[in-house]
């Protein structure tokens, strides 16, 4: 896979920002047929003894009360070679976990919103180098805080859509940084409220200083929540409708929603450790950074689309060039990565983390994907032609689980590449 060094502004993908109309291709087909067609695991280099080993570790995680249930899926555009599920949907539930179990996918919402943004770029509704203030004027004159001295200075640059996509916006997550001066300001300002809209949240954050000068550091943040508000304004419709039209309907993802209908309550996974919001309780907040619920079967459609260069069963969501552009290195050597999860290893694209595949160095090739804080993860590996999902529901439980987000990825690669 060739890694192309793109300029920071990606001018070739740009267009005017914040128009109010869209032209959508109407994709029809067998949307409700399952996305999971089982094929032989040997096509992925995984034999039955290796599947048994993976399943034993999954069961050990259940038996050790690390999770109530979990599943692991490995597939590509030909079909699914591995689908292992053990345990139940929750600690007080008897229903077995399966590919129709509904999970809080939290930050696995972010790639969906990022892809929707690039879909809108392709339609000329938004430009990634355009200032956020074109859609939300409150971001026009931002300030930067010095965390050591508390001094406030005017930001030198305008926040752009690309800054939001790459988490170089100067925004933070107050919940992950509550001891800092800025983190305390976030929490006091109500950054975790769900009884306000995403646009109201974005305006609240615009009134606070930035952690650093725009485009100089990577810091995981509320960037995608703000991005969700930006594309709502650009599209002239709420984020749930926007995603339904641009992502979910074309892909047949009819189980992926911000809130879950009461008729589906018995399918919701619940954590054995940690507190999670009730998916049935509808709130004004449509969080682009972490608000969606989905099933394994539904998310296969999204992962398959990405593996297939932006298309799934005739539904073109983004172009191949756009998919490839989203997976270029944007942190690189010029951006401070002290807060980056993988520190010197890996990189960040337009909405995805990039991890070197086994045997590769930091020049690539990479897989890409993201994970949710509730113990869900997906990766897409174009070089080895597969995608993988691991889904459970737990938060801040005991350490040392025999199978978790990291171990599931390692187990699949070890089985595939041994």
C-alpha cells in the first residue's frame, strides 16, 4: 500500500462550505438481508483449532466475570470467516449474545460521522479547509490557555473542519482531564450534559479557551461532537436524519440509531461493570463523538464499505480516493503527540487511528479503525484484506481479562499470520 504525503489542507477534496441542499443517490436493493454470509475460515488463514483457542479465551473472560458476553467477527467482501459469540447480553439477562445484540458503540460513532463529513465534501456541501466559524460563528475568535500560567492569548489560526477530523483542534474531553484548569472549566460548563443539543454544546465549548494553538498538537477531544454540529448546519438537518440519508439507508444499517426503540429493549447489552446510559431514554443530544448504538451485523456493513474502497453492494458512500485520503498520516513528525494514545507508534488520519500491521514500522502499511469506551472495536486491514469486530459491553472493569479489545486484535493476527 502506498502512503501518500498530502498537504495539510487537502485542497483537492475541497468545496464551498455550508450550502443547504444535497443530492443523494437513491440506493435500493436487498437492504434487510443479513450482511453476514459465512465462508470458510481457512480463506483467512485461520483453522478450526485457532478458532477454538480464541473461543476458549472469550469464554474465560465470561467465566472470570470480566464481561457477560462477547463476540469476535472476521470478514471481508467475500463473507465472514469467523463469528464466535459466548455469554449473555448482560449480568441479569439470560438471552445469549448474538450478532443482533444492540451495543452502545460510543466512539465507534466517530468514524461514521467522519465518513458522513467526507461524503458531504464529495457533494460540495462542506470544505475540510473551511473555517468552522462559517457554520458556527462563535468559533471565529478563539483563545488559547497556557495550562501552567493560566494566561489567555488569542489563537493565531482559525479552527477548520480538518482540525476537527484530525483532533488537532485544541479541544479536549473534560471527563478525561478533570484535574486540569481547562478540564475543570469543561465540566463546570456542562460539557457532559445530554439535555442540550450538539449545537448548544459546540457553542458552549467555543466560549472556552483551547488547550493549544490550532494544528500544532494531537489531543483526543470533543472535536467530533463539534463536527456533528457543523455538518448539521451545513446540511440543514439534524444529525440523525443526515446519517440516515447518507450512511444508514444506503448501507441498510437499520439497527444503528442514537436512541433505541422500546420494542428492541430485550436486545440491548448491559455492562457487568460500570455505569452506562439507558439507550431507551431519548435526549436532545445527538453526540457525533459517541452517541450511536448498533449491532455486530449492522457494523459489518460499514466496515465492509471501508474495506471495499467506499462502496457496499452498489452503494457508493465515498470514493476510493477519499477513503485512501482519510487513511494518510496527519500527525507525522511535525505535530506534538504527547497525548496520542500510541505515542511514537501509529498515526491519525481523517477520522481513524492508523496502526502498523504486524511486521511493519511507522512508515506503514497500516490498519485503521477505532474503538468505543464500552468495549467495542473494529479495524480494517486492506493489505491483508479483512475487517474485524470485537463487541462486548463493560466499562472500567477489572484488568487482566483473557480477551479484551487489544487481545482480540492480537489473537486474530496471530491466527491469521502464523
